[in-house]
C-alpha cells in the first residue's frame, strides 16, 4: 500500500457477511481461511485528497478498513461553490484466496449532517468490478432541518449479487459522493454533511458474501 495514503482519521470497516452453505442453493460459503490482500491501485476525488485515505485488511480475514479524514460537503457561509459536492473513487486490487469469489451484499454508511430548513444532503454510492457492465448504485437523501448523525443502508438481494469473476483479477471500484443543497429557505446559512460521526470515526460497513468457485 502507498505509504502516503496511511492516515489517522475516520474508519470504515468492511465486514464479511456469510450464510452457511447448507442453507443456500447458490453455494454461499464461509470466508476462506487464507488471508485477503488488498492493494490500492488509485484513490481520487475531492473528498479524499492525497494522504487522506487508506485501506487495511483485518487479521481475521473478515474485514478491510477504508480510512478517511477530510470527507465533507458544505454550502453557505462563504463556502466555495465546488464545496457543495465531494466524491471519492477507490480502485482496489483484491487478491482473493484461490478457489473463492466474493460479492458485496450490503453497505451501512454513517456520518453527520447539519442541514438548515429547506436544505438537503445526499449520499450516493456505486460499486462495480473493472470491465463489468454491472454497476450497483444507491442514493439516500436527508432533508433539513436536520442536525444529527445519519445512517443509510444499501442492500442487494442474494439472487441479484454481482460476484467477482472466478480465476480473473478484476479491480473493485467504490465510488461515493456527498452533495449538499442550500434550498430556498436559508441560502446563506451554512449546511454540511460528512462521511463520519461525531467522535470522528467513520463507520461505513461493507458486508461481503463468499462462495467457492466451480472446480475445473
């Protein structure tokens, strides 16, 4: 991993969510015993400038952690027009143990929003494997007045999971976006939305499903 990406700050954990194989006709399996290795190919976006995002894998092979420290969208109060929308694209190289594949089953996003009356905040996320035409995208909107933690969950039915191709290395892309609109009620008042919580810890949880690849 690029040492320049190692930062302290908000933490997003991606936990493995599994179903016992005997209960699923699609071959859902427990997480593989071997370690997952994740490298950051690229990290780009106004919400994750250089040196403010990093990825690490947990020791028990059930999670990988994305760390952010400057992910905030804001309007009003003299904010720059470009500050109203922030985004981050992570291009990850996921080295999965041989014989296994994975899919993103659901994602839990959490953060904090301070929205004036009439203002709104939007969180959007997209997920896709490099070279795949299948892109999963979800959007969640919060209306002002709002001054509290927020949470949003993206969920995919098991039958509609998009699995990483077996035996082929395809980078996994995670695109997230925060957007804040001032609205007409108080256009000059400050409204903002962050991808973190009040104690500074981000807690975006990506639940993964695992299954064994077909044997040749």
